[in-house]
C-alpha cells in the first residue's frame, strides 16, 4: 500500500515537469539537467559494475564519485517521500541499528566503528532507486557487469588450461564471491534466453543459453560454488512457473535434473564441496557430527545469543576472519568468532530486532522486483542468491557480494518504481528486451 501511494503521489504532484516546479519549489541547476551530465552520472554506475569483478577498490571509489555527482539532480522532497517505502526505509533502519549498536557493543570501540563500514553501503539504495526511476540506461549497468564477468571467466578457463598464459596479479579464482557473480550471470541469462525463444528468435536464444551454460560449467568444473545447486534449483523453478507452460516447465526441470546428475557424477570437485560444506558443516553440526571447529562456533554463537536475545551484543561484537587467522592471542575480550552465517551474525550483534529488519528488507526487495521481465528476474536472482549464500557466510556485509546486492537491487528497484510495478512490465519500452507481440499476451490472457 505504501508503495502504491508513493507512486501515485509522485506521478500526481511531484513530477519534474516545468508546470510543477513552481509548486514544489525545487529546480535543479541548469548544468545538472544537461543530457551530458546525466550521461556522466549513468556512466559512473556502469563503470562501477564493470570494475566490480576486477577491483573492489575501484568500484568503491566510483560509487563514491557517483553519490557526489547525483546530489545536484535530486529533488529532496521527493527523495524524502520515497523513504516511506519499505524497500528504502528498511535498509536505512538496519544501518541505524548498526550505528547505534556501537553504544552497547561489548567489543572494542575501534571494532564497532569498523563493523559499520560494510553496512554503510545500504545508504546508497534510496539514491539508486531515485536515480534509476528516471534513467533510461539501467540496462547498461547489467550489460557492463555481464561482459566484464565473461572476460574474467574466459581468463579463468585459460588459467585452468595453462596458468603461464595469464598475467600475474589478475583476480583469477579470487574467492567465493567471484564464484557467486558467475552463478548470478548464468542465472540472469536464463530469463532473456527464454523470452527471445518464446518470440521465435531461436538463434539469439541459443547464444544466450550457451553463454549461461559457460558460466554454469565454470561453477561446476573450474571452481565449484557452495550454493550453486541450491540457488539454481530455486530460481529455475521460479523461472519455469513464471514464464513457461506446465509442459515446458516439466521438460526444463527434467533436463536440469539430468544435467545436474551427470555433472555430479562427472565432477568430483562438485560433490566434494557440497557434501562437505552443506551437509557436514550445517546439518551434521546440529546433531553433533560436523567438523569440530564449525560445531564449536555454532554452539558459542547460540550461547551468546541466549545472553542478549533482543538487541544482541552490539556492533563489532564479532571478530572478522582476518582477526581469527592472525597470529598472536586468538581471544579478544567482548567478541565472538564469526559464525559464517548472515542470520547468526546479525542476531549476535543486534539481536532479534536486527534479524527482523534483515528479513523484512529482503522481503520488501522481493516484492519490489515482482515483475515478469528480465530486469526483475535479475533482481530476484540477486535477492535469492544473497539469501542462500547467507547460509554459508555474511554475504550482505562482504565486500564483493555487498556491492553486487546494492548496485543490482538499486538499479532494478529504480526501474521497477519507474514503471509503477505494472502487472506486465514486459510491455514497458524500458525493459531492454523489446516487446512481445500483443497476440501472444492476448492468447495468454484468454487461456488464463
């Protein structure tokens, strides 16, 4: 209801047309309205997405530059009204919880201030929503990220064949976060492939599906991702339900099951990490059969949560992994080991209040990207992958995954707000995939 009320308010009385500038009292500087300036602002986000697979420092610097550049274009009255949307308000509330959580933190003051930094990225979400509600270049961000990730993936394949062919210093096989972005690219290409196939563009569909399979193959052979199977199964099921007939959905899911079975048997690297991490470290840990270190971490985390269940132990009450692995004394007063689980990490620091904010934010972002076009599909893939990945790490607050979430959901959410979350956003000219024919929509409506 709040989202619909906000959109009606914006469309009815807060547009940027000259007729309304006198009533709102806001007029951007003339240079901020220039098309060249708008292009620069959009290019900064696009470049941040392009550099994300390669350099997190460059991404952070570009996003800081973007946040400064977008300020002159903002109608602050409208931005403040947008904060009534749960998708905007809940990230800010989570940051506020982290900010004031330093006051009751049981850890060192420096650790509390340092722990605020990963959460501070959420402050950019309302600005991204605002900007991309107007921008027509959202597709540039996703294409830039996709092409950059594909270049890095090809280098990873080359490094697997002959490491001497790849220059030293490139982030090949960097960590879990890199595998996640390849999985995201594979899943993001599935919806466009399905859309163009339904329009009869078979060659383009084969090309997009082939690119998607290359990313999947990298995850299965070069660097098996911990959450690939879980996230892929959930999202392919959602894709089949939303975009295919029942018969075609059954065929698709059967094909995925057969392909997954063959890959499981042919790739020992796949079955090993999944069994070790998902089964032994999570299911077995609950009944006492998991690895001793992970089992002890979970038990300590649960005991700490019981001591302060409502508001937790404060921001910075968890030691980062670098502090755990560093030489010297392993125990720090007032801190607990990182349980490598997003929910447990949030509860340890901010209690059940923080956990409610976290899950409410995820739900609000899923509701924001409930459209049926490919951009909404990318948003759904980001949220689901972040949630599934949070079972194995503090995904949202990690550097790589955190930027993917903020930039991705910020752009997708802005596009969704710009369209008013219409029941069928495929009809929008901003979708970037083109329109399906009216006859097919009429046929689907009649069949429904």
